[in-house]
C-alpha cells in the first residue's frame, strides 16, 4: 500500500528557461512508495504546468518572494488551512531564503520541508565563492562582486577578457569588453538587483552534477551530466550521463564537508589542464533532474522520503549513456481556466 501524501511545489514555468517543478513532479508521480496529490504553487498565471494534464491536481497563485518573506509564507499557511499540505518543495533560489527562515513556523503548522540551512545557503553563494573555495580546499575561478557601474573600468587590472557577468540568483553572460559588461550589468541588476558577480572565464568542458545530501554528510544520490545542446540562456536542452569517478568523488567531498541538506546542482568546468573548477553550487534540484530518474536514481522521491522522516538508502549506481532531449509543445487550454486562476487565485 502506497503512502498518501500531499506535496506543494513551485517551479511550474516549463519554458525555454525551465523551472524544476515539472521534472520533480514526474519523479514523485513515478514513485513506488508514495501516492501523491500535487499542489502547484504558481507565481504567474501562464506557467505551463498549471494547464498540463496529469501534472498538478490543484493550483494556487502565490506572491513573488520580492513581496516579502512574510507575505509569501502567510499565503502558503493560508492555503494549508484550506487544503492541507504535508510537504513543501521550493524549486527556486530566490524563494529559498523565505522558506528556510520560516522552516520552524511551517513545521509547527504541519508542513514538512527538507532544505539547506541558512549557513549552507550563504556559504555556497556566488558572492562568497572565493571564500568557499579556500574553506573547503576547492578550485574555483577568481571572482569579485561589484555594486557600482563605475567599478567596471577598474576590472581590467584584475581580469582578462572575456569574463563572466553573473546575477546573484540567476543569469550569466560572457562579456568580451567593458561595453558588454555594462550592458549585462544593467540587464541583470534591473532584474535581480545588486551585487553583480564578475568571474574569471574558464575555458573547458562544462559538466553538471545533480545530488542529494541527507544533512549528516552522506550523499543519498548523485548523477553527473554533460550538456549536449545549450540554449541562448545557457540552459541544457540536451544532455547525457557520464562515467566520471572524479566528479563523483568531488560531489561526495562537498556534501560530506558541508553536511549538505537537500538537493543541489554542481556546475563545474573541466579545464584543458584537466582541473575541475567549481563555477556554481545551486542550492536546489535542477530542471534536468528527470535525467537522473531515467538513469535509475529517483532523487525527487528520495527528497520526499527525507522530508517525511523516512529511512533512505543511498543510490549506489546509475546508468551511463542515458540522454535527455527537451522539446516544445503547443498546449491547448480554455480561456475560462486562465480567467479562473487570474480572478480567484486558484484552479
């Protein structure tokens, strides 16, 4: 008999810059342990997963984290009083702070989570990457934060072009000159605010690892992947699982040393000298996690088990050479559904 569970998730924007919500839901729905009811938490009323058959059972619109942590959490608690939630799985970096800060409040209300600690979240932040590398003896690219556009002309003293211009939460652009840095600085700061991270560009092969830590230093699951096709937003549109013991050892080392709690994605560049540079550590499950499910590691299911306080045995193998390929699809729905969500805030 499968365990009935109601799971609320964000990240329903399955577009060219996809959120992790849909692949996480797919993994949970394929669980051999759970009989899930899925509540979608939508920030926008045009997020595709709202209208996809068999993905969410109910959708509620929620305010952006920029409205304030208390506003967002109070909306979740209001939904919970009306439609009880067992487990909440947030899937965006920008919302994690609100839910981590309110973890005890959510738990008292009966909503379980399995999130990184605030210390872990801040420690691996792009702004703190140089200190992170020193603390854990990891190879990271040289980087610095800037908060004034006047600082751009001074970068030539510390960096060689091209270099990376990154937002504190999302977006990364390669800039070949000062003018491109200014353009990307304005674009990113308008969207995500300051500071802007300037990072040394490492030439090599980009690889990624999706992983799950139990909070005690153990790696529950980990699957490495190389991108085959990348969109203009830098997102993987196709990828293949790799057999790379060095990547696996590095992932286990980071989870062990940090005692990482929850899902994570490592973004790594393997340089031409065969060095592994940690470019970013994203503090949640990535949008390509369904590749891990297809390769034999149902990481969304394992995350749900950890949140429920169940014993989880670490995955020991995965299938090498498994590929994923994303595709676009014309979804047909009724205007009445869109209007209902827009006016009532639920569907």
